[in-house]
């Protein structure tokens, strides 16, 4: 099942660094990213969405291939490729894959000026190996929203607060006979 995590930063550079870190973690099979979007707020009243996947470009590339192939059947591959690229780009632009853009915009309005937020949609988390990698962001990061279990969300918040993601319990007393 996919989980959503939104982490905010006072610096947009930290948000982009986290997204890059998550991409590296995916290559190590620590999670399966379905979408990772960075929202930045360069000026008052303006926010920008930086999608990890460019659906318009992907659609244009796919459309070019299929349009060219179909164009070969009608002995005009260049026209087919051009028509395919245009229709693929339009289809890609209309595609909303992953996290709902309206939800991203709603939370993006709360990002501070010069700051950023990372919206992560992923599954198959290996929390034991991911949390130590997130510890370096420490107090610079703030968990805005998650769909994680209460226990995993608490571990994430503890890690970013600098307590290492361990349960906050008193040390056990030695047992004496």
C-alpha cells in the first residue's frame, strides 16, 4: 500500500536534497517511489511545483515513437511522428500521475518564503535503513503530514527531532537478585 509523507523545510535546497536522497535510496531498494514533488515558494503569493516525472515530455517521446511507426504504414513517417508527438504531449500534460496536484497546491500555500516541501508517495519502506539517512536533516525538517502508522510517524518525527527514531522510554533498570 502506498504511503504519503510531506516534509517541509525553511530552505528549498534542503527539499531538493531530500528528493535526491530518496532517489538514491530507491536505487538501493529501500523504498519504491511512485511520485516525489518539491514545492517551492520563491515570492509571496507564488509557489512552484517541481515534478519528478515530466509527463508532457514522456508523452511527447512516446507519441513520437508510435506516430512514426504508424506513419511508416502510410508511407509518411515524419508527419506521423509530428502528429504523434503533439498528441502525446497533450495526453501527457493532461495526465495527473501520483499525488493530486490540488492537494499539493493546498499545502504548498503554507510553505514559508524561500522554503520548500517534499511530497513523497512511496511504498515498501525499509524504515530501519531510511531513518538514519534522514537524520542529517534534523531540526531543519518538519513533518507536515503523513499516512504512515502512528508508530512509524512517531519514529520519523523523533529522527528529525534528533532523538534517532528510537522510542522515548526511560532506560531499563538492571534486575538484581
